C-alpha cells in the first residue's frame, strides 16, 4: 500500500470514529428489543426483571398474567423509554396493592445488559471497519 493510500485509509478511519456516536442511536432499537424481551420473560414467570417473585393474589394465584400487554417500549434517538398502563402501574408502584415490579427501575439483568453491550460493540466494529453499522 502506498503512503497516499495509507493516509487516505487512516483519514477514513478518523471520519468513522468521529461519527461513532451515531452508532449509539442506531443501536437503541436493539436495546429496546432486549429490554422488552426481559420484561415479557419476567411477566410470564411472575417475577420482576431481576427475578424476584411477585406476591400471589389474595386467593393464592399468580397475579398480572396479562401485564405484558400494558408495557410500551419506545425509542427516541439513543433513549429507550418504557411506560406502563393502568392498572398494572399501581401494582408496579405498590399503590393500594402489593408491590409487583414489572418494568426495570435500576439495573437490568446481566443477560439483558450483555445483549445491549454486544449489539453496540458489533455495530461499532461494523461502523469502523465498513462505514456502516
């Protein structure tokens, strides 16, 4: 490779590195899918996303079997927003009913965090190496 070609290649890498913040925006939908999947798995199991079992109903049944339908996950730029409809939000907050955490309020489960990190790293590598991602 000639010196001019090498300089041009380095220039291309610099351009790609400078546009790297866009990769975070591009990866946000992947993060949203990972978060929503974690929520749906936990609702199906009757637990918080961190695996803490929800208190049973007064008659001993598992509560909120349809809670996944009250969850809305959206993306705006690099922001993933999770909202929760009623009456599930009252359970999540413990307002007048036992607290049953439905949406993440702090840390995400390790596997969900790892999925998000992997998606971002894969996109960053593809972006730097090939200019897209």
